[in-house]
């Protein structure tokens, strides 16, 4: 057990890879891979700051987004030599606060494994949540524990990234076939179990979704090879955010209120409501933004950031290790914030960690008909405004030939309707409507900023 505890204290993430190599001619999605006979890659997150706080953005994303994990090469079996074995493997993200508890959180799929110096990066396509409620929790925990302690003397492997085929994703119940209400209950149960740990007890978790009127948008592959949301220029959207703190009772307030903010590229995305103050155990609120008018598709981003800070008391009077060649031991400077000094409790400092941000790629597109109206309708309106007699004569001639001379004489109002002044007025009105619809003010501002000489 000592060896396993030392591993937990040294790692931010523990990874267990298991399964056969998937055929390279088609990656299997996390949901579809449940029927596969291959194993599963388990990414086990430990209860160590600040790495356990990364569960907050991980649980915030809806299925389909890409999340990146990183490891020192020394923790991977065969190091960089074995990276190709992870491609397209299904996997699970698991929280392990100690050597006896394993909470599966959500399914995913390894899209890419890369090396950068002595660090290995794994890009995961996030899948559905694991339904670990009631008896399923013990069942799933036993499955994972049996694999972790499958070596000699029931001791964990000395490497934290290794390959086996003893676990299958089909053994776990996912929320891919559940109703939205049932999926929300599964998410709440996961957060409640995480909140039983003291270090995560008062952390506010968030679940986000992007809506266009009454339609929830799904993440898609963008033109820049990222995964995010595709939206239409000129339209307005809203983020639905559900917030939950499991350790705070219903009706109570959090220890310290904080803001949940939305940051955007203001030249392409105009925030209509950018923040919300969070002060309770749970809440549901909306953040609004509008995509500005553009001629061609452009990519942008949205950052959702929780301003909550999580305090942690750290001992301040532990002796430092001596420097090389120095036999003396120097004490850490004491902090003015002391806790229980009179009763013999050692001095402590309060360390504050922040919640990792949620980065969402955005691609802004435009309707084809809107571009047609701009490029054809605008010049046509200008021509009719400058030369109204052309259309006026065509209208009078067409009506005269269609209805005859007598009808033309009786309906004198038509002469006014088809006059050059009326044509000019209509052309000017339509032209102004096009300009207003395209938000020309911001369009000209962006163009001037782009081509200005600094």
C-alpha cells in the first residue's frame, strides 16, 4: 500500500491503458465502442491539488468536446515507444481519492497521443457520463480495483500507464440512452460523490449547454480541425449553466460569493450578459451573446471562467531540506495567519487555487442567401436610386400591356406608385434595411482596424 500511496502523492493523473489495437481505418466513438471486445483506457485522477480541480471543466463539457491530459514519460510503460497503441482506444475517466475507492466519471476515446520532450500528451474525445449510482458504484469500483491490484502480491503496477485487456466499456452503464432529466441526475450524483472529499466539498461544479432558441446545439468538427460550436452570424445565443455545490445544503449560501463570467472576442462575438453572481448551493442561469455579421466564415472562441477560489491550509513551519554541503536546517518563515497556535497546532498558511477555465472554439458562418442579398441587392438598390426612371418606365409599360389603357386611366394611384420618386424611396429603404441587418457599424470598425497602419 505504501508504494501506491506514494504514487498518488506524486501524480496528478494515473492512467491505466487496456485493450487491443483498434483498426486504423475508422475511429470508434465512445458510445459506439461499448460493444467492442477491446479493453478500456482508464485515466484515474487523484485527490491532489490542483489536479483534482480539473474535474470541474472536465464535467462541464457536453459529450463530443476534446480534452487534453499530459504525463511525464516515466509514468508510461515503454514511454514514447508505446504511444501508437493508444490510438482510437475507448477509455474512462476515474477519480481515485485513495487506494480502495475508484469512481468512474465519464467515457471517452483517445484521439491522439503525442510526445513533446519528456512529456506525453493525450487528446481525448469526451463521451457520456457513467451511471454509478447506488450499488453500481461498488460494482464499478471493484472492477477497477481488481485491475489495479492484478500484479504480484496484489500490489499496483510501478508504471501508471500500462496496457491490459481485463476491463471492457460494456461493463459500465452510460447515460447515452438516458433522458436529459436522467442524465442530469447522473451528473448530480457524480458531483455529490466527489463532494464527499474534504478538498472538493465546497467546490462549485458546472454543467453547460449552448442553445439557439429552443434547440440545444451539439459540438461539431470545425474548419480549423478543432471541435466546438458552429453558429450563424447575426443570431443570438445563450449558455445554460447549472451550478451545484454538494456540501452546501439547500437554501444555504456558499462561504464566499463569486462570479461566473463569459469572455469573448468582442470583434466577432458581442456579449449581452457576460456574468452571473453565484451565492447558493445550486443555481441555473443564462449567459447571452450575439454573433456579429461577417462576409465569410471565421473562427473565434468563448472562455467560461469560474472566479471561485478554493482555500487550502498548508503547514508553514516544516523544516526545509538542507542545501548541498550545508548541515544546518533552515525553518520556513512563519505566517501571520495562525490556526490553533495556543493549543499546540502548527502554524498554517492559506493557499488559494483557482478553477481551470473552460475554452470553447466557435466558428461563425453566414447564410448563403444573406450574402446574395448583400452582393446583389445592395448594388441594385444603388442603381435604382440613381436611375429610378428605368424601373418606373418598365413597370408602367408592363401594367399598360397587361391591363389595358382603360384600367391604367381609372387607377391613377398606380402612376404615383410607379413614379420615379417612389422607386427612389423604396430603393433607399431596402438599402438601409440591408445595412442595418449586416450591422455595418461594427463591420466597418473591424475592417478599419484590420487595414489600419499602426
